[in-house]
C-alpha cells in the first residue's frame, strides 16, 4: 500500500522507518482512509512482538507514518535463503507471532494479511509483526470492508476470507498455519496460475504432505498444522491460548530417563502378553490345519511345535513393539509404567525408527534362523541364551549410561523416558 524508507529522527537520535503512500494512491479517499487505519491499528497495540508506530501525518497531500526501524529480515527472506527451517525455530517464531496476534485481538484487531514477508526478525532474532494495512477493527469496521470483498494474500488466505465471507481471528490462525507450513516444507501448500485457482485450492483441496519432510515424519507437528489450517473455522483452535499451548507441546521438553528396572518390568509385561497370545494361537492353528512339519536341510531341519511357537511369538513381539512405539510411543508394558520411547531430542519416533530399534534389540536372536544344521533342542537352547544375552548386555549398558540408553537406543538415537 505504501513505500517504506529508512530515516533518521534527529530529535531523538534514532533510526526510523517511514511508510509513505504513493501520489497516485493518495488520490483515492478509501485507500487514504485504510492507510490511516493501518497506523491507528498498529498504534493501539503495545507488544514486544509488534512493530511500534511513533506518529503519522501528511505532507504535500501524501499521507505517511513513522514507525520503529527493525534491523533484520523477514521470515520470507529467511526461508528463501536458508530453505526449510528446523522445527524448533519455526515453532518458536510462530509462537511469538501468535502472542503478538493475541495482543492485537484483545484490542479488537484482526490482521488479515499474515504471511512470512510481514513477520520480521530483528537483530536479536525476536519476531516482530508488521504491515497492518488490511487490519480490521472488529468493534468498528469503519465501512472499509464490503460484503463479498476479498482482502489478503491468496497463498495464505483462509477459505472464508477467499470467499469474501465474515472473518474473525481464526482467519489469522489459518494464515499463521500456512506460514508454519511454508517454514517447515520450504514452499506454500497451494500454488496455481491465478489467485482464483489458489483460493479454490484453499477451499477444497486437502493439505499436501510432501515426502521426506517433517510433516511426514512428525505426526504431532502435522496435527497442529492441520488443525490451524482446518477448512472450517470452527475446527481450528478457538483462541490463541489453545494455539500457544499446542505449539508449546511441540517444543523440546526436559527428559527424565527411565530406570533399567522399570524398563525390564515393562519388557517382561510385553513379552508375557505376546506369549499369551501367540502360543494359544499356535495350538489353535495346529488343531485346525494339522501339524506342519518341514524336513530337509534348507533352512531348518525338523521344526518342533515348541520352536514354531517360539518363532511365532518372537515375530509377533517385534511387529507389536514396532507398531506400538511408532504409533503411540509406548507399548502396553510402558503404558502401565508411564514410560515412552522418544528421539534423543525429545520428539516422537516414527515407525521406521521403531522397527529398526526393535530389530536392534533382538539382533542376537535373529541369526538363530540361519543355523539350519543344528538340532532343534540345541537351537532352542541358543534362542534362550541369545535372548538373555541381548537383554543382559543391553540393559547393563543402560545402567551405566547417564541417559539410561540401552544398546539399541544408542544405535537408533532414542531414549526411554518417564512420560510427563
């Protein structure tokens, strides 16, 4: 709406930014009124995350206002130059922006043009919201927004805003969600050849989840972004306090490593749980389909029913632990003891990590399947010894590690902690 110049306030000896309305736009009464509203809207809110307005005036028929000069760059420049932002940084930036918008909303102001280029980072890395040019004063709209009038930037515009409907603070939450998506993925969720095409995608298309991005690997992050960007405003966070609480849940938290004893008890519960399912299932299968006997050399000699049940239980245990840890962060045993498996940085693990971790935990057991020439009783003996050796070695290591990490935790970058 205007051009921003860097200036110097000689009276107070400080650098300032001066936003001046162009000569052509100064001839449009509605634009002049909106320009003045921008200054008034921003000046109403005093918050460390909002650019301060000092004064406004008119010179030679052209309106201007003087505001705080922010030495830094925008989040738009940040993502353009640095690419995808780390989760911790992106969440911290969006949280600060949410605090600023909360303060604005408490003054009855809706920004309506939140996007990376309007979110600045000062020299200390603090977020500063700027450009209230499209802000709406809820209590007094001043007649600047007509029904059906579309205002905002299509790439970050809430569906109801794109349709020219009535908007409230939840439209800013949507735009903030798109901004968070942009920071994490490196591009906007919806693109198109025309503004109309982009707006239609915001209205009807599901949120894309690109592969090899944090949205694919972190379910908790994806859930927050999806709720912020819900098509229906009623499905988004109802207020900024709820949003900030959700963002806080994505930040690293202090971890209290679980004791080896509690981990062993949880593992024993899971072991007996799966054993109690696998063995009866094997007996049922035997009576239903008959005993399966495999003879010949490769890969086993003659497998007894006991050995088949043992391998069946072991396979089921590996699948169960991988799914439970990857999906919920805890198995039944860990749930009962209030434990969970997380990454070393405190964030949830995905299924691939959970599977690798479980296979690593039983790495001494898996090679038993290769000993096809060993008689069955000896295979069973080796199986028991291997299980005992794997757990003994792994948990002895956890007992002496400051973070109580067993061998498979070290290999996969995980840690078992007490759930907060």
